[in-house]
C-alpha cells in the first residue's frame, strides 16, 4: 500500500506544481504584456504611429495585438513579398534580433527610418544586436529582454559612441530613441564635387593645405557638415580614372555607394527614377543665352521710320487736302484733275512744313482748311523729327531670334555639349529638333563648352539654366553694355528640377533634405548666389574685365549714313528735271502752233 499511496501523492503534487507554474507563467505574461502596452503607449505619445509591423514567429508582441486598436501586419517569414506602400507612420516590432530579414529593397528604403522595438529572448547581447542593425543602415533601435516586467530595463542603440548602446529604465525620464546623426562626433561624409562654377568651386587652402569649396551649393554642403558636427571627405577621383568629375560620374558613384552626398546637381532631364536623386535643391528652367543683337546702321534708320500704314495715311491726307483746296478756292469741280490732286503745290508744301503762296481773298472755309493743313504739317514733321533724333541718339537693335527655327536663318551657331545633345535627343525634345544640325557646334568635353560660354563669345548661342544665368547677369553689370540676354521664350524646358545625388540608403537623408529647405527659407541660398561672382574673382575663375565687345559708335553722321536719302533725292531731282523738260517741250509746241495760226 505504501508505494501506491506514494505514487498517488507524488502525482497530485506534480499536477499541483504544474498548475501553479502555469498560473505563475500566465501572471508573468500578463504583467509583461501590461508593461509592453505602456511602452507602446509612451512611444505613441512621443511620436504617433498608425501601423504596426510585426516580424517573426509567435511571441509576446502577437498577444499584444488583441488589446490594440491599431492596424497591424504580421510577417512570420521575416521578409515581405510586396512593396510597403503604406503612407502612415509605422512602428516595427521584432520577435528576436534575427526575426527581421527583409529582402525587398523598396520596403527596406521605406522603413529605414522607422522605429524598431526588439524582444530579446535568451542571452542576446545588445551590442551585437546594434552592430547587426547598423550594418543594415538602421539606427532607430530599442530592445527589451524577457525579464522586462521585473527589471523595467530597455536598451537603445547609439551609433556614434562606445559602447554602441545605452541602458535605461522605463520609469525614469530617459529618451528611448534619439536622432543619432544630429551629432556625428567628427565622422566623415564622403562627397565629390563637379567643379561647375558658380555653384561648386574647389580650391586648396594655402594655410592648412586642405581642400575646400566655394559656391552656393558648396556652402550648403559646408554648413550641413558643420551642423552635424561632421567632416567632408573628398574621395580620390583619380582612383576611378577621372581627372575632373562630371555629374554623371558622381551619380554613378552614388549608385555604387562610393559617395554619400555628391556636391553636384543632376537635372530632372538626366534621371528616370529616384534611386539616387531625392528632394530638389533648385527649380529652374533650361533656356537659351543669346547674344544681344547689333545696333541697326544709321543708313537704315530713314527707311525704318517710314511705316507703310503711316505713309498711306499721309497720302490720303494729301489727296483730301488737295480736293478741299481746289473746290473751296473756286467753288467748282472744274479744275479737279488727277494731276492737280496728286501734285497740288499747296498740299505738298503744306504737309512738308514749307511755305506756299496764300490765295488772295480767301473764304472762311479756305482759311480753316489751310489752318488744318498747317496743323497736320506740324504734327507730321515733329513726329518724324522726334523719330530721327531718338534713333540717331540710340539706334534700335536688329530683330531678336523669336523661335528655334530662326536660329537656322541667323549667322549664329549653338554651342552645346554632347551630354546635353544625348539627353535632349533621348527625350525627343520637339524644340531641339527644329534646330538644323549645321547650326550646332557639339563639344564632346563639356568643360570646353563651359569655358567658351564663360568667355562671353558672342559668335555662339548657349543653352543655360535660369539659375546659372543669374550669375552671368551679375557679371555683365560690370560690362559697358550687356553681351547676352536670356531668351525666356526659347526654353527647352520651363520646369526643371536640380537635385544633389545621394546614395540610396543614406541614413541621414531626411536631415539633409530639411537642411536644404531651411537654407532656402532663411534666404541663405539667394545670398550665396549673389556672392558667386565675387568668389569667382577671388579664386581667379572670373575677372573684373569688361568682356563685352564694344561697338564703334561714330561721333557724327557720315556721308554713307545718308546715302539712301541722297540717292532718293537724286532720283526725285531727275524726275523733276524730266517733267520740266516735258513742260518746256509742250510749251514749245504750243508756241509753234500759235505762230502757225497767226501766219
């Protein structure tokens, strides 16, 4: 009997112990869930989230979902098979340090800055966990262990310190997540400048021997590095077989994670996706920079001021005054002939502002007509004299180029780089196709084209961004007269974005975008642009010299300037002489007839 009773007693004790353990575990689990709910509540107060993403197999986080009224997505496999397109703020929960094994690149990018709370069950070390996530460019990491309900201890990753995590207590006023990159503690930001003036001008400081930059884009990069307590590290571009980096080279290096942020600007015409291009730094147009037309020669001024419409009105007035004078002088249409109307002496001389014999004993109506004729002559002569005086003082310019097809009719060629030609051709730009190929001067090396443009060579037309044109406009204020003007109606693109290339998983991308926006809001970018010409002069990239080709302006009119008028005058004199000879011949015939009649 004794062994039997002993077995029964031991069985009852074991069953009772199991029930006690289950009750204890259940109470511990509920206590842990309660603490974690308080953690989620605090995280929601610090920064609201609207969606939960749970990685890993069953753990305490899954049981929390029953008590939450927030949409949740569970991924037991550790990786999503779709792009994460939720626009709401997301909190990522992981059931273990190795539960998240995301392979979708778009989801990785979208959730890179999301806060992560990791449940550690076992002997996982926070330092190793932080190191693992830092290699994936994910730094908003917090961890709780299985005994969190007893210790109230959490662990947060800190990227720029050793050890790479901190231990905190939930009920103390200690931050769980911080912005790691607001203080990079002297870490480097890799960059490569494209040396396109005036936005990026690289030089070597004589005192320190360090490589530094000027220009509005360079200043933005310099202030960003200072703001994050970081240093700019210029990569050695010669290792990649490049002497002077172009924006295409820098975009390639950003795609290959060689540079963090490129000190260059890529236009929206040069990229198809946003893998390495992000928030725009500039919004501008892409237009033509056209030489200012030459002044019209003085010998063409006389023909220019004679407008056909005005000349027609003067002719109608001549005929009208002739008819009125002929009728009111005799009160009869007897002398109304075509010759008397077109060659009326009083009307012609009156409209030209010359004196003419006044008819004897004129009527009131004739006096009124003569008064109106004199008033018209004063108006006409004053108008043309004002035209001549103003045009001789400041001759008008030759016609501007109004369309892209007009370039083919002009003597100017457009100097453009091969890269720009390839971009415009790939976009099938209709405006560019209107320009004939024989009016294009294509440079394989873009630096040669930029050097020619910077020299203000008025033999060519240049494509230029509106932003770059402002620098040329400031420089031309030093010239005696402008050499170029911006043809705002000749633009390949009126809405073009310029963005600095960034590597895809740059962890402080959001800080850089905020910095760009703030520099524009504070007016610093505008100020830096206004100082570009001065900085170019300091570095020897520009001079105070007047590069405009001043045209020789004669101090007085030359005989050649009025040759057209003299030729017209000579022609009129010949016609008058011919008419005079005809009149003499006609008069001779009349005298001969009269003599014959007398005989």
